C-alpha cells in the first residue's frame, strides 16, 4: 500500500528549484510530496504496473491541489517523458485531456538535471516517467466578504467550547496539577451523558445546585474521591483526564443522598459516599480488563454494583444509614386516560434526562439539556428522543401517570439512545433507527428489572441501560452502514461520524489502488507462466522426451 506525506526538509544536493513540486514513487516505497512554488514537476520511478496507476492517481491529486491553492492549471503544457528499457509507454490523463509525449528532458529536477533525481536508484529500473506540469504561477483573484470573515471567527470561537474542548485540555497540560484536576472533575460530571466537556460539566453542576445543594455537594465528593483514587492506583492518565474515572463516582454520591432516609445535610453520610466512590475505579479497571476482549465500554456498571451493594447491605432499618423503603406493586393501578395531561407528559421528557442524575426538577433537566447541546447537538437530539420513547413505552403499559411524570421511564431510554445513536456506532440513518429500537428495548427491560429488584427493596438504577446497550453493541452484521467504532477512536458523535466517513473514503481508495493493478499483475504472471510452459515443452522436445 502506498502512502503520501508532506516533505518539510530537502537535502541541498538534491534541492528542487523554486516553482516545482517533486514526487518520487517506487513500488513498496512512500510517495514524498513536496511543494516549493507555483510550477510542478512530478517524477515517478515505475517498476511494476501498480506505478502507472499510482502516477495517474497523483495527477488527479495535483489537479485538486491547484484548485485548492487557487492556481490556474496549464494542462496544455503538461508533457510525459518515458525512459528506460521495456517501457510500456503508458498514457496519462488530466480530466479529459490526454498528456502529450516528449522525447527530450526539459528543466526537470535540481542541479544536475534528472541525474540528481535518480541518484542512488537501481540502474536496472525498467521504467522511469517524468511529468512536467505548469501551473502558470497566477492566483485567481478572490474577494473576502467581511461578513464571511466574521462568521469564520465566530465559528472558530464556538469550536473552542464545543465538542470535547481538546484545545483547552492541551492548554492545561503545562498548568499546575490542581487546575488540571479541576478540569478532570468537571469532565467526569458531564461524562455521565457521554460528554467530555468541562463547560458542560460546570453547567450540569449548576443544575444540581438548583435541584438540591446537598445533592450537589455529595455528587462533587463522589467525583473527586473517585478521580483521586484512580490517580493513586496509577490508572491511565488520558482516561482520567477525560473524566472516565469520575462519572460513576458522581452517580454514587448523588443517588446515595437521594435514597437516604435521613434527609438533607446528614453529614455522616459523606463517609460511606467516600468509601463507595473509592470502589468505582476498582470496578472500572476490573471490568475494563474483561470487556477489552470485545472492545466494549464499562458504562455505568461500577455505579450499579456499588449502589446496589450499599442499599442491599444497609436497608430501611439500618441504625446509622437508613434508606428509603422500596416496595413492589401489590395492586392494580387505577388508570383513567382522561386524567392524562399533555403538558405534564411533555415536561416528563426533560425530567427523564434529569433523572439520569437522580433529579426530578424539569428546570434542572432543561439545564442538563443545554449542557448537552453545547457539547454535541447530536447527543442532545438522541437524549430527547430516548426520553420521549421511554415516556411512550410507559403509556403503552398503562403505567401510573405519576411515574411517567417523574421521568422514571425516560432516563434509561435516554442513555441507551445516546450510546447507540452516534456514540459507539457511527451515526447513519440505520444506526439512528437502531438507537430508537435500543431505547424502546431499554424502557421495557427497565420495567422488568424494576419489578424484580423491588422484591429485594433495591432500586433498578441504570441496570437496564447497561444490559440493553451492551446487547446492541454486541450485534454482528454485514451491513457496512452499521459501523461500531473502536473504543480508542470514540470521542463525540460529530467527530465519530467524520472518522467513519474518512475510513469509508480510505477503503474506496484502497480498492481503487489495489484491485485494478493486482488484476494487471495477475495477467503478467499468467503470461510468464505460459511462456515458461512453452519453453519447458521445447526443452523436452529437444531432449527427445516428447515427439
């Protein structure tokens, strides 16, 4: 496979003069592309038929380069110089124009002409091709609109605070550790919704304060302790910096406060929160070592394990840390469909997003949605769709309206829809439909898990989200549009889709470069085999073995 790279350093004894662009292409070697001015000289050493296709491909690239640099492309001045023995004299095209042949070398290479260009090459090369391309050195006149320039500046400024704020993270690398740690904690707060953005984390924290300042305090404690424990255990620093060791801690801290029967500001509760948060990096590291065999994420399984073990161990009758009573349904609910309020049903959508953190305030849910939109509009979209799907699933099972209004049917569906819809799968219309199906599956699975765990007096947590998302991520398919990204390449949906499109482009280019020349190589090999067979037959006849 042939590669291309931009050359930045050129030896003085092989310097290409200003106004040229030099390319050396050999079979199995790298293609070195260097731009020095307006004129272009393309030199290629061909040893097999693959090289003929390679130079045609590079000619097309040079046309695109001229358009990009706003330069006139003088196709009528392009010429081909074929040298060497057994030269196939291939024809080359620029768009619909066939390049003319030349029998003499004209201003190719640097001092010493073509001899310098081929210095050090094998003298037995069968084919050498040089192409002279004149770009005429004139720039196309352009006018920059002031509004366009202002728009570009605005887009660039917005780019600094959206996505994963990669530039901000790079800027913090040489700053004091405490400042970096604050950034890691904020990213951990937002990573619950697959958002790696400190600004979004700060907005989520503001939503927590609006919901309940005590819950905000316990949530921050869980995130800080979990992140600090990961540092002490020597976990991967890049994962810590992305908040991947903090998001389970914030869920442990906030949900332990939510299910505490002692109410707000029970300061002794901070002790078990700190201890349980310390277990989250341990669970994360252990599960990651198992899931890496299938390239699967850990999701919120550490939080589910820690919270379930704590609530099952303490219970509502614990003397020091009692929890709220959770009982299974014992009677058929009385449902009157005329009592359903459309405004409350619509309000349950942001509430469902807020319930991911255990918050039931619609304003808090709205603030969380703003945080999602700042980082990734696609995450925002799928979070809303997932919560709406969960609400509809609850109505389809005649669930009491109070449970739907409180968002308990929306949070697992919201997480599942985001996970499949562009986060771990590249976003296409096929994966978008798959995300909606996963959200619906998660809602119904949540009802089943909730009924089973309520028998033991334990909440369902996000078990249904983890089970449904992992199930859908293990799907095998021959459909290239359903592309599961490697975990090392997962960032946010917009960047994930860009990576997917880039991979598709490379695959098409690889087919064009490899498949066509390999067919020509097969033909040459077949001809040689037939020639060898004819020679063998003649030898046998000469020896008298055959008549």
